[in-house]
């Protein structure tokens, strides 16, 4: 059973969302504010965290940073705000996805399933891919830069694997949304841009090239 932590200060949304997800067979624990959510996370080790952005006592973005420091638990931000700066701030804090209110619980359920699939990155065929001083061990799923292991979140790792599978090939944002985020339907391409920026910060800004009007490619 999937264990979900839902941190939402609106009691109506909190109760309705929790009940809806339980109908999908999930176990849902809730918290009304950021500090209570942090305590619930530390005591329960959920499979996925759903965090409202605007929370009392500790805001959702700060809570996401605290949770991300603890490891690779998938994080989905939920908010009525959809301005670019709000989305970018949440994603840069370590969130894997961003869902705007009002949302369909069937869509939220699909997003949860998608981030959990990314967290369980499947094993690849044996072999090591090398791009200069950057290596990817396809068996252990480890990325190393100049021999030092690079700490990637599951989403960043899957994104890296997609680029490494087709070096030199331009991958569009829509293609990456479909392959990495499992979005064969409507998705926000800003999610791709922010995760590429985060990946660049870890492996080097010059390794992933932006092809204006088309997408991104890994330099050979």
C-alpha cells in the first residue's frame, strides 16, 4: 500500500483529497501546517509527500527543502498559484512535480503513480557510458564526475539516462515529459527546464546544450 503524506492547511481540501486518495487504495496521513508536516515526515517515512505551497508555521517550499535534504522521497507541490516564479521556486527546492488547484483527484493519482515509477528507476543493461570525465554505470545506476559520485534525485537520474541513451540527439521538452514524467497528456514544460538546470548544476553547465526552439541534447 502506498503511504502518502498530505500537508494542507485548508481542512476541506485536506479531508476531501485524503478521502479520494484512500479510495484509490492509498494510506493517507495528513498535517495542517509545515512544522506538523515535517514531524509527520520524520516519524513515518512516507512513499510520497504532497505539500501545499502556502502553509502556516513553515511554508511548503521550505518544507520541501527539509524533506529533500533527508533523501529522495518524491515530492509533489499543490497550489492555487501557477505563476512561473512560484512553479520554479518549488521545483528548485527539490519538488518533482507541481499540481495547480483546483485539480482532479484522478489526475493527482496519476501524478503520484508517475513520480513513484520514476523513484523506482529500472535496471539497465550492463555497461558503463562515458562522456569525458562523466561516467554512468548502467548496472549500479551511479553517475560519477571525475570519479566522484554525483547525488541525483530519481527524476534527475532518469533524465540523465534519457540523455545518455541518445547522446547528440535533440530531445524536445514534450518528449522528455512523456519519457521521464509519463505525461502523454497535458504537462507543464517548465518542469523539464528546471530539472535540466538542476542537472546542469551537478554535472556541469556545458554538458547539456539548449537547442533553441527544439529542446536539449547531451554533448558527446
